[in-house]
């Protein structure tokens, strides 16, 4: 069974299997991202730029800015959550430390 992922409302929402599941406006703690040079980036998510499913993982590239230094940009691929074997989406905890995957492009599903 495939996982349908889309961005809705001009990138304000990530839809998984036709349900709004992740919205922008959260702070994400990023390690090793290309948005800025801060050791840990307090990243304010402002919009989804690209979304995709890669197996069970649902990933996105997110536009926003570091609230510490003010740099803005688009993240590399971030895992937003996973779809379990029963088809339920389990979002990641945005307050945990996340390491974006550089150059990786999930295959569209």
C-alpha cells in the first residue's frame, strides 16, 4: 500500500493519506543543516517546499529561519514521521534534535 503525501494551503500543511497531519509554525531543533552556521539551529518552520514518502518515512524540505541568528533558507530532507504497517501516521517530535539528510531525494509515491 502506498502513502499519499501532499502539501496543502500554500505549503502550510503536510497531508498524509488525505489528512492534514503536520503544520508549519513549530520550532525544530536541527543539527548539521545548511540553513545557518549555528551548532544547533532553532528553526522556525514557515512553509513546506517539497514532500515525499520514502518507504515508511514521510519527509519534507521546509522553508524558514533560524531564530538565533536570523538566517533563512530551506532545509535538506527532514523526516516528519513514519507510517506504521496498519497505515497510521506517527509524527516525529519536533522538539527532538533532527539531522536533515543532504542531497537525498525520496522517490515520489
